[in-house]
């Protein structure tokens, strides 16, 4: 079964070998993909992987985990990502991407970090700014805009990163979400941010 094809909705994948998203921390400081990424991903595609899910790719500059993360927050980043997708698909590999926002776990010193509540990740991280309603709208739109770029680039699927203590996870957890508005409190309220991101991304 491992080498048999599988269909997910309208996407046909040639086998069940999937390369999970793994941060490689080798992007340019502007979040752009370079030749290293083309070789890294193309090698796996040439090796026969059926589906590659590209590493966590920031939807905002302040949404990166590190200064060396890939980004998809502006059109200038499209060309480098498209080169990765085109070469991998030429080997018959389906291409996915993991859209991400680090929130309070952003380690980019030049960025002002944000989170649902002003709770630092640890003593080594600054206290994040509590997101305003406008901040929330901006981040949701950033996911939507990133998804539109994904379509232009030619990705076959989008994975929204909602785990590992990053921004969406920060909204979901009562440990990091102390809000008293419609984005905090009950489980339904804490999940509102994720639901709105999914809606706009679709």
C-alpha cells in the first residue's frame, strides 16, 4: 500500500510517502527562498516522495520563528517559492505548504511580537503586545493573502499551523489566552481566531 496512489479530495498523490514540514532556518533575511531550498526539496522529489509539505512559512515578517524562516507575506517572495514548487512537481511530487505565525515565540529581534495576551513564552523572551481587534484582523488577512499567493505559485494544498505553542495555539490555550472579549474565555471563543483564519483562507 505504501507505494500505491491515494486521492485526497481532487488531489491525486502518486504514493503515501509524505515529507513533513521541517524548519530548515536557511532563508534570506527577507524571508526569500534561495538555491539551497530548491536543491533541498528537489532532492526529495527526485527520490520519489509523493507529497512534500514545505516548512513553516511566515504569513507576516513578525510571524517568523527566526530571521532565517521562509516567508510568504509579500509578492516579492513568490518567485523563489515558485521555483521550488515547479521543480518538485516536474518529478510528479505534489506540493503543500505550512502557513504559520509564531506569535510570542518570534525570535526576530527587529520585530515587535504579538500574542492574544501579554504573557511571555519564557524569561528569555520579551513580553508580547496584546493583540488589538485590528491586529487580529491584520493577521487573518495575512493568512488570506498568503493563501492567494499559494494559488498563484501552484501549491496543491495548504496546511495551517495550529500547534507547538505558536500564535493559533496561543489563542486556543487558556494558559496563554487570558482575553475577556469574544476571542477569549470559552473554548468556542478561543477557537474563533482559528475558525476565521480557515474561513478566509478557504
